[in-house]
C-alpha cells in the first residue's frame, strides 16, 4: 500500500498576500474573516473580498464621502489625499465593506 501525500495548494488570496507582504487582519472586531491587511513592504493597506482587491497608500487620492455615499473606495482620481497609515486603513476597510 502506498501512502500518497497531497500537496495542499495555497489559495489565490494567500499567494497574493505573500507576494505583496500583506499581513491579514479583520476590518471589524466582530468579523469572522480577514478582509484587510497591511503591507510593510509596500507601505499600503489592502482591502478585499472574493470579488476585488485594492491597495491604499499614503499620498493616494481617494473620493470623499459626499461623492456618492459613505464609501471611500477609489484611489488616484479622488479629491482627498491619504495622509497617514490610519487614513489608509480607513480606506481599505471602506473598500472591503463596499465590495464584500
């Protein structure tokens, strides 16, 4: 009898996180899954769901809430600049909530 050891493949999310140096965390304390994470390597907070992922770094331009609703989901073309790591986390949480 041969014992076969199957290699467990990493998920696409795990591969992406590894590639970008992302340390996953929960967006909200009562969440059951991780949907954001900080990349020290890239100095960005990432937010994601099963549908999309987006990174937010200091200096990125994001839309302010009055441009639609309470979501701060898009980078580069907005009118508000991310000034610090806390702003980047807030944008990543809003993105994860929006696409989740």
